[in-house]
C-alpha cells in the first residue's frame, strides 16, 4: 500500500479521487445551469447535445452519463477564459 507521501493529494486508500462523480444528465445540468423553473428539459437537451459533440468532459458507465464535479468546474473556467 502506498504511503501518504506517494499518494496524490485527495486520493483515498483505493487510489481514486475523493472528488464526487455526478450521475445523469439532469444532475450535470443542475450543476451548470442551476435549478431554473421551466428550463429543465431544455438544459438536459443542451447537455446531451454537448456530449454528442464531445464538447463536455463526461464518461459513460452502465448506459448513464457521468462527470466529475472538478472536471466540469475546470471546463467552465476554460470556457470563461476563452470568451
């Protein structure tokens, strides 16, 4: 087992990140857009569109879309910097 000096910061005993994984396009949409009344379906469609164009950093597991919160936040920062 690696000691704490060789483990990455934030890694648990499995070597995986402690960063939460967001499951489902609806939850990814909530992170990006917030919970705006009457906009839920449109936001989810935008998420699926961005995924289909490989514009949003996500991965699939068991037929569902997943993303790490920190990865999405870095992606948002990159979008803001490019604007």
